[in-house]
């Protein structure tokens, strides 16, 4: 499915709530917590389990769209992504795979080991949010990719914490 340009009016898009203004600055959400929970339940858990990244993207004010951006250039970012992709291809080639997203459980056990602190963090999050095995595996794959983008051989707690943050729709509470 392509990207929709009418985010708040298109029925196919996943707004954070029925009115579309939850988490929006300058607009007041009129939905009750019960309405928000019921609205979010339209997306089934098994469907959400199959999506690697769940992020909330607020509306960008026009002035921010037209201001010159100070930050990394696209070329610098592309270089980092290409290096991470090459690392993944080399690591996974013996298994006939080319990207972390393609890893099965046995590959995750081999290439996504966590230190004791990382294991405690993921255990706590899994228990607190009631994550499925599929969500658990996706967090580890995303953490491995974040570590690759940072040039880290091991998944560090910061990589794991970032990957967990990308599972926003798994959260039982708002």
C-alpha cells in the first residue's frame, strides 16, 4: 500500500485516535481514553506483530518544512545504511539470507545475543507489555539493525531500548 496524502481524512490510514488529533500540538483531541483504546483495537495484534516499526509521526508545521535543515546529509546517511547492509549480507550469506529482517529464530539466537542487562530489560518489557514471540523477535532484529547502523558488533542496551521504542502500538496502555 502506498503512502496517503490525506492522513486525517483517509479511512485506510491509522490515526492515533478517531479524531486524528491525539499527540498533536495546537489541536485538542476530543476522544475519551475508552474511545482511543477501542479505535486502536481495529488493528489486530497478529497484524501489528508483522510490522517492524510502530511510530507516531506528528503533523509538521509549514514553517518547519521550509526551514533549511541542519543535520546529516542524505549522502552521509546513505553511506551508513549501505555499510550496515553490506555487514548484514556478509554475516548472513552463509545462511542464504541478505538482511536482518530475514533472520529466523536460530539466526536471532546466534546473531542477537544480549548481555545480562539487555536480557533483564527485554524480559521486563515483554512481561509488562505482554509481547508475543513474534514481537519479541522483531525487537531483537531491529536492535541488531540499529547496532549495525552504529557500527557496533554487539547489541548494546541503548540499541535495544531504541528498538523497544519503535513498538509503540504494542503498548497496552496509552
